[in-house]
C-alpha cells in the first residue's frame, strides 16, 4: 500500500511518524500525492458532476479517451477513479483498456500481472486478476499479457460479458483507453460503455482532432458526456491565493 505525499501542514504530524513519499507513482496522480490540493479538488468537481448525472446510483461504465496519444488520458482516468473511490461505499474498478501502450500499472508502480486480455481470451478468471490499486478501495484490472491483435481481442463478445460482470460488482467502472484517431479500440470500448469522456490537453490538443475524435466515438455508438480539460494555466493556487482552500490551522482566523 502506498503512503500519500507529506501533507502541507506537517507541523501536525506526530514526530515519530515516517512519511514515505512514493515518487515512483506518477506525479500527476494528484489525488494520491496532493489530496488536499486545488488540482485534486478539480477532479472531485468532475466526479461530483458525473455522480449528479447518475442520481439512481446505478453502475456506470465510463471510458476515458482522447484524439491522439499523450494527451493525459491515463492520468485523468486514474485520478477520476481515485476520486470516485473516495466516496463512501463506492466500489470502483479501473480497467486498463489500452492494449497497445498500457501504462496504468506503471503509473501506480505495480508490476505487470495478468489482466484484461487474459480474461478476454479465457486464460484467467476475473477474480484472480482483479487487484488493489493501492488507493482506498480502488481495484485495478490491468491490461494483461501483450497481444498482437488488440482490435480482435476487444472486438469479441467476451468484452460485453466482462463489462456486465464488472457492473454487477462495482458502482463505477472506469476504462482507460487508447486514443481514438489511430485505431478503432477506443470506439469499440466506448460503444459498450455508458459514457465517454474526452480528454483535451489545453494548448496542445488540436481542436479539429478533438472534434473528429468526438464524431468518431459517436459514429461507433458511444455516448460522449463531455471533455476533461487538463493542464489548465492561470488557475494555479500559487498564482491566486483565493483559489487555495487548505484547512486552517488551529487558532487561525480567531
Ligand atoms: N496535467 C498534466 N500536466 C503535465 N503533464 C501531464 C499531465 N497529465 C499527464 N502528464 C504527463 O503527460 C504524459 C502523458 O500522460 P498520459 O500517459 O496520462 O497520457 P495518455 O493520453 O494516456 O498517453 P497514451 O496515448 O500514451 O496512452 C505523461 O508523461 C504524464 O506524466
Ligand atoms: Mg494512456
């Protein structure tokens, strides 16, 4: 199990408590490293909007994707899954649906293990490959053994069956996926999910590519819920103290 980053208010920490900052976990996993920070709050705001869209508390499968590579999909999917897992009684699973360039295990500093492909190919039972992600009650279904034909593996009927089983067991199933434009995998996953979030990397993502990606997901039968904009500038608590809202220390403000 990982320990979180040292809280800002370290004066409140008992002296004999050793805090290990696990730098091997991707630094942009803000729910893990800076749970009290502004960026983590932004992810919680997105989570709250998604939860509000789902007032009956029915299970939800959400695919996180973007137009092209390296736009922040995996980090966004992991942060969102962690934020959902913070809610009491929420059982959440993060599925690494990127069979081409999987990275969830690496970002969580976990060793590669059997996962999605092994279940889809009937090589391993689901129960044996689900494992704790190292954050609250969040579970991980890694991408599994590398395959040479990801589109075929995802395209089979076993994916429907698997998502159905995950929905029975978890309130939220977050699926990290490859980018939309280079392959059909993200479209295939989106078509089988309840909703799709499209990640946009501010100042880097091209508007036309994002628009094309949204259209491609919709053409495949996916339900695009909205965009998740990352790398916002000018909204940094360090540049505007009013945006920061850390817990006050005792006696402050009295
Ligand atoms: N908000 C952010 N600000 C700056 N860098 C970020 C941010 N989020 C992620 N990164 C970094 O950008 C890189 C790409 O992020 P990530 O792996 O989440 O993107 P991706 O879209 O999943 O990529 P791929 O298409 O390869 O799967 C990583 O090195 C990650 O650490
Ligand atoms: Mg990724």
